[in-house]
C-alpha cells in the first residue's frame, strides 16, 4: 500500500518497504515488454490526418493576384497567405514573410546573417566579436541551444518562470555586458514548461537597456495558437512593444504551420521591423529565388482565412487535450502528495515539464529506457544537455495514441517513484 | 538593302547608309510598341504545364518504406527520390541528399558552413582567412558571382571555352595561391554559353595541385539533363575523377528539378564524398528537422523512375528546341557574315551567349529597352556586372512563346546592327 504523505517524512523502514513495492511494480513493467516513445513534440498521425486535404491542393496554380506559383520569384512569399498569418499572429502583413518548411531554418539564417554581415543596428558583423554570449531561459528548447552553441555563442542561463523568463535577471545581465548579443524565447506555451510570457515581462524585455546596441530577442512563437483549453491566451505583441520602447529592431518573431498542418511540409514565417525584414530578405535573396509558393497556395486554399486557422486548431485541441489530461491524472494519482516531483499543467503547447528529486532525472530516464519507454534525455532542456541539478524531465505526449499515453505515463510514474525511493534510501 | 560582307570592310559612305537603314528599322520598332522579355532562364507556362499532375500528388503520404512523409525527420531526404536522381546524375545514392526547393540555397549553405566551421579538409574556418578569392569562369552565372561576392570572396575571372573553363589558367592560378579557395562551374550547358565541360578539363580540375588544401569545385549541374538535341551529352563524373585523383572532398555537385518540374516548387540535390555529405548534414541539422518530404514523395510518384525523368525532359525539349532554333535562324539571317557578333549554338541549357562589337553591349541593351524588349543587363555574366569589353549579352528564349521569341529576336538583331553601325561610324 502506497503512502499518502511526503516520502521524506517516512522512516527508514517505511522507505525500504516503499522501495520494495516500487521495485516489484517496476519488475512487472519490465516483464510487460512495453515499447513507447514520449521523446519529441511530434504531432500524431491522427493530427496529421486533419490536414490530408492538402494532398489534393492547390486546385489551381495561380493566386488571386494572378501569380503563377509554379515559377520562380516572390521572395517575401505569397501575399494571400501572409495576410492570413499576419492576422493570426497579430502583425502587419508588410512585416511578415512566408518562407520554406522550417522556422528553425529562418532562425539559423538570421543568426548566420548577423554573424557574417551584422544587423541593421550593428556596428560590425557579430563574428568580429571574439566573445559572444546568448541568453537561454531554462528549461528551454534543445534545438535553440544547439544552434547558438554551434554558432559559437556561450550560453547564459536564466530561469523560466510562470510569467516568462526572469526579466529582472536578464535586464541585470545585459545592462553592462556587450558580449550578450541576444536571447531565446518561446513566449506562448514555452517548451517545455508551457508557461506564457506575460505582457509585463515582454514589455520589460522590449524596453530594457542593453550594452549591445543590436541585442536581439529571438521570439519563437511556435505554439501561438496551440491552445489546450478554450482560454486561447493571446501572445504579447513584442513588435509593437519594442517599437514603442525605441528598439524596433530588437525582436525577430518566428512561427510556422509545422504543428498546424504537416510537421515536415508546412510553411514558416518571420516577422520583424520593416527595415529588419528588408535586411533579412536582402541576404535571403543571395541564396534563393523564392520559397515554394505552390505549397503556400496549398495552405492558403486549405485555410481560407484566419478564422480557418483557428477552427483547424480546435480540431487539434480535441485530440491533444485528452492526452494532456491523462498525463495530469496519472501524475496526480501516482505522485500527488509524495513530495517527489512537481510538474506543469500547461494550457497550450506540446510539453509537460517535470522536476523530479534532484539527482534522479537521469536515473528515471535510464529506468524508463530499460522498460521500453523512450524519454527525452535528462538535461535536454539545458544548454549542452547539462541540468546542474539533474532534476528536469520533458514529457511529450502528443505523438502516441491515448492508450499509449496512459501506459507510458503509468510506467514513467513507476520509474519516478522507484528512483525517488532509491535516492531516499541511499 | 543590307550588305553581305563584314561591316568593317565598308566605306564611310556605305556605313552611313547602313546606319540610316538600321535607324529606320529601329524607328519602326519603336512605333510597333513591343513588350517582350528575354532576361531570365525561366521555364514557360507551357513547360510548367507538363508537370501539372504534381498538383494532385502524392496519392498517399507514406513512401515504400512506410515513412510518414507528413511528419518531421529524414534530413537526407526521401530514399526513393534520392535513388532516382542518383541514377540520373550518375552518383551513388549514399552520396546524394535531397533538400528543399533550391540548389542555390544549398550552395549558400555549403559556403556558409565553410566560412563558419571549415570543411572536412580545412585547417580552420574560412572566415579566419582575411583574403579569400574564388574563381569565376566568364561569362558565367550572375547569382553564383553575387553569392561569393556577398560572402566576401574576391572574384578571379578565367575564360570559359567550348570544352569548359580554361583549366591550364586555373591550374596556374591555384598552384601557389592559398587564398583561392574554390571555383564555380556549370559543367553541362554552361550559363550562358551552353558549353560543356569535357572529361579532360574535368580531370585536370579534379587532379590539379592546389595551394589551398581544401579547394572546392562547386559543380552546379543545373542543366544535367536539359538537352536540346538527341545528343544527350553526358556530364563528366567529377566525384569519381576527384576521388581517383586523391581529392575526394574537392567537388560538391548540385542539381535540382527547378527546370524539370516547377521552378519554384521543385527539389534540390547535393552530392559529394560520403564524409563531406556527413559534414553538410551535420550543420544542416542545426537548422532543420528535415526537408519537405511530401513534395519529395510527390516528385517520386510523378517520375516513377530515372527513365521517367528522361522521358519528361524530352517533352521540355520539344517545346524549347524550336525557340532556340528560331534564335539561331534570326541571328544567322540578320547578322551572319557581317562580322558584328558571334554567338553560341548550344545543344542544351537555357541560354545563348552573344558577343557583339566591343563597347556596344550596353548600347544594345539600352536600345532594346527603349523598344520594349527587356534584356539581361550587359555585363551580368561577369562578377560585379563588369564586362571589361562591354561585349557580352545573354539571351534567354525559354519564357516567351515562340511568336514572341521571333519578334523579340528580330528586334534585338536590329538593335545589335544599329549599335554596330553607330560604333563603326563614330
């Protein structure tokens, strides 16, 4: 019988009994031969099916303006699709460009252009600064961190909070240190915590003084419309906030339809000040004669308008919300009150972030792996995969079907309890 | 009545009469109100129509291996499509990757990675070399030259010849100069001359000694299967030649379906040594979770196999060959024997290169523009748009319909003759 009070209040005998109980549960798990995957934020086949009409679109190859989308040209992307997503993302169409299938590629391009050429507000190319640092809110998105690390930026971690990254800590860091060139941010439904950057935090980040005159906020709004409840949180309007604060070129906003239509065959977007968009397009144009406008037209026909995007997202929610509810149910039932883990209960996005007992996260991943459950490696949400407390785990329940989420989460809870019992009886 | 002997043999009176005659023809041209475009190598609507079946493909979202192409993943591209184009391009599938809609983007990526990280055979990132030069065969492709210039490479021009770039001149340049980091080459049906790099020239370039240990040949085989006759010239096998010469990492081969299916919505390819492909994919992966595999599957279904690609190209030829024949007919009839221009008669590709009297190319473009005919700017085929002799013009007859090619070329011939007469009577 499981205890209902915090494990650290148990006696040594009680802990030993608890550990034995969890070990027995884990042994049964091993014998059951599971093979499940909670690693990455991939949409499920059922979600992808929602967009299968794309496979038969477009019905024509000309857009409303008469552009033959099959041919070269149109670096900014198809106007009609830009108009739809300008409304969805609440930016001006003239400040938004539609690109290829990956917003991550656009982020890499922005950073590469800053390195090689400098930005509209740079004194020189960033590569000429021997020391370059970049603020990484933790826990955060591993691909962001890998990108800046590979490009030679030393990570500077700051904590993510319920209302966004710790803006006071960031403001203190950037005020006097010109080597800090920018920061990552997933503002709405952060990866992995699901937290939302508040208007107040966004305003602080937009207006703070920075020693680097060309400080950039890479505002990756990957989950802007990926609500899990009817709440439909609005993202802070970072472009307007920054412009109003006299730093119009500070933010670069990214978004995509990767988790709206097809993860690998969607359309990515970039928004920034007019001048910064022109700067981006100038360098984009040395290596492109235009994006895949046929795919953009395909998406334009599929959505119709901004309402069409939101209506489509409601269908995703209907599939995803029960999976996230199942994660909460199992964590609550199995771990509630035991004081061995705390976790987020996001109202949007693709992840649940769990902090287990310090020093046990990698053990949980190891136990799960042996039991056939693939989890994102412990520490993945930290630069260089290094979680100093070995405490954070990222759960991604979107890809498996609901029954698999149940089985996987039940197994993961067992692993968390066994790791905690091992730790407390050590 | 037009003369039939070289204009430079005419007397001053005869030239004056000839000039008057051409001026009258030009005045009639002005009055006729043409509006035609011979600027860029874009496929015509009729050519794009050949691939309209793509708009209703793919019929499924899984490839033969069962991969769900809609989701993330697969940085190398879809195996089935890689197999088809490995056969078309005569490389190993394992050495070929399929990417997005633009081979130019892949070229930019390769150069960017070389700058920021160095290649598999580099001692250090190229950006650390203050002086960097790049060999540009002229006339050549303006987008190539713009790319290396923007990335900080000083162009070193060498002449293009009927069998490819002047390999002896290149070998002499690169032997002792480590600042020369690489060269551009459109091997088969060069842009704009249409010339083909012979096996011998390719072998010299593959085997020559280079002071830079990491010298690269950017082998842009954009027109590999774009034959205008039944001759179907085979491209030299640069990867094998380089490997056999002990320089396996020297060439990087590029190709795409931009002028096979849809110019803006095709699939691009990169081929290199296995090690160099792995190098490319490593850095590609920091900014991509995979290419648009749905579009790759669309192309795979459309072609079926390598034979399907070649059969499809025969349909392009049927549309393009009459346009190129018309260019030759008019140039021969109007300019033949007058000694005021020489031009190429390509058996493939998208362009005709014309050398008019030195000092008159920009005048021809100006006259044509006033008469409503858009020509590629004089000098466009030279780095920085600078043709020292002001002699070269690039004609692109693919986009207009045949009747427009006739009208435009007749007008261009008049402009060439008037410019020559002006020059010779000056």
